[in-house]
């Protein structure tokens, strides 16, 4: 646990109080009294800071390099012998500066028991620059803590301990983060098992912006664990693919989500037929130095509609013209269905339908259509807009209604269609496409039942 003493009123900073808290923690404790000039809340002088910290005992004590160089002549050894371990720390909340090796040398030379470098990641390469300092510390036999702050530092927060960092930082719960980009302690321990990551751990992940809502880490990590694979599936919140593209081959494989499913093709070597047909990829596999691109949404759609086709569905109405609609269109064409594409933008619907030999019309004319199958391939009804539906209840005249939205479990469209139609939720497609991804990455059959149970539990919770 880290106690941020700089957030306390000065009258509470008595050594006896702190000693009591350290004892109550019943575990390793870090004591921090960071000055406001260095990103903290303590308004006292460097001399006041040193005086208070010297009076403490029984824990790690974090002291920033600015105070060490400003008041202690650059050497912690000038302080009286302490019954705890000193951490010499450097924080930069604006960037990861170009002179990291020089900063590490300053920290190393001050004689602390542990050194710490925490910087704001401005590009994805900053994670690896911090790992390089962790490797330098390993060679020097000096314990080090590294942390890349911000969304682009997510990767280092999850893998720091497997790359030589003494520990990584977490919050007790969501909303109590002490720095940007922190995960909860529960997520680090239970979802990502960061204490078991090592240099041989294979890393998969989901690339998108944003990805904080993604269920993929919740299903792939337990699946990897069930098969006993030394691998992790991590979130990669990436806004700029040009920044991240050069690092793709450092990893074993990816899920790709909005908004990168098309642009990701600029960085791959081989495209599967599903990608050629859809013009988009949602899966990357790094194999023998090359990046292979797939679209498992097509497989997921096939699996979700399997029973509908077995029951003889051959006429369909397709809502939408985006990537999900394209995957559905491929499946419908393969099954020789008679299809009408509906969209708000009539011209876009006409162009999209023309690619597949389908008919098209305006969404406002939905009442003119009925048939065996209705597919919603738009995001209407997705959380948080759960009260929305792409069509009014009175025009839902279909034997089967398939909503590709999986959150919430039952959309308004499905709830209203259930009165007279067989309904298929988006979970079936989501789990099927994820299972296919898992098999492409690992070569192992995916534990689909486990994945399905987890998705239902996550969405119900």
C-alpha cells in the first residue's frame, strides 16, 4: 500500500500516527510526501519534507530526485541511517523525456535502495524506453520501479513486473486512481495475473479507441488460463495507428475494433479471403514474422444464423451499411438469400446493396417489408442507448430477428420482436467470432462454453 502523506493536514503528520498506520496495513507500505512543485500536495520546503520523512520508520519512503539533489547534495547517504528503504524517484507528468538514460544515472548515483521512473507516455514507444531502463537497472543490480502514465502507458502498467519492475501501481477501486491509466488492484491480480507474467509470456490484445468497455479481456484471459498457456490478452487503447503500427510485430496477435478495422490493413502482409470480401479485418495473427489478417465476424454471423438457415430462411432485410452489415451480407449471399438493405442514407444503401446484388430502400420504408429474417447490423440499441430501436414494433413482421448488438443482452428490438418472432442476440455472434480468433492465435480449440458463460455473467452484472 502507498500512503500519500502529502494529502494530509500537517498536524496529522506525526511519526506516531504514521507508525500506527504502517502497523495496521499488515503488509509492505510506501510512504510518500511529494511536494507540490513535483506533482504532489505538500506545500512545505524541501527541508521540512526531509525532516518529516527522516522521522518515519518501518516502510519504503519515496523521495523525489529534485529534493535529493537540491537539499542533500545528490546523495541520500547524507541522511542519518534509516530503518527503512529509500526510493529515489523521478516523475514527469508531461512527457517521457529523451534523456531517460541520464535520468536513470542521476537516480542510480544518489545511493538509494530503489529507483523509480514514472513518466507520461506520449507515444507507444515510450513503454519500451522505460523497459530499457529496467534492463539497465537489472544489469547494475539495482531494484527499479517503472510506470508509463496515461492511456498509451497501459501496456507498461500491465507488464512492468514481468519486465523487471519491482512493482506496478493500482487503485483500490475505479474512480480512485492516483495517476492516469491505473487499473484496479483486483483487475491486475485476478483478470491479468500480472505477478505471473514473465519474459516468455505471449501477449495478445484488442486494438481500438476506446477499449475500456471491451469484454474481450474478460473472456480471452480465462480461456488462455484454462488451457494452461503462458499468455495474456491486454487492452491497447490506440488512437493513432501510425504510431502503433511499427510495434505490431512485437506481439502474438490482436483483435481489432472501431475505428481501425480498415486502416489496419495498411500494416499487414497477408489477407484472408474474408478480409478481401469485407474490406476490413478484426483479427491479426503474427506468424513466422508476418502479419495475417482475418475477419472472424463472418464466421460469427454464420454460427449465429445456423438454425435460422436450417429452418429455411431465404428472404432477409438487412439494416445498416457498415462493417457488421458487410459481414452479414457475405453470409446472406453465400446462402442465396433474397435481401433488401435498408438505411437512413438511401444512396449509401443503394451502393452497398449493389456490391452484393441485393435490393435497397430507405429505412423509413421498413413497414413495406417482411420475411424470414431481419438483421440489425447498426449500433442502435447498444448501451448506453438501450431505450432505442432501429424499427418500431409494429413493423416487425419476421419469423426470426437477429440483433448483432450484444450489450445489453436483450435489446429493445429483441424484446419487442419476441412477441411474434424467434430472436437471436448478439452474444452468439460475439462469442463465436471470439472463439475463432482464439483458435487462429493459439492453434487450440477454444473453450467456447466458458467464454459464453463469462459474457453472460459480465453483461448481467
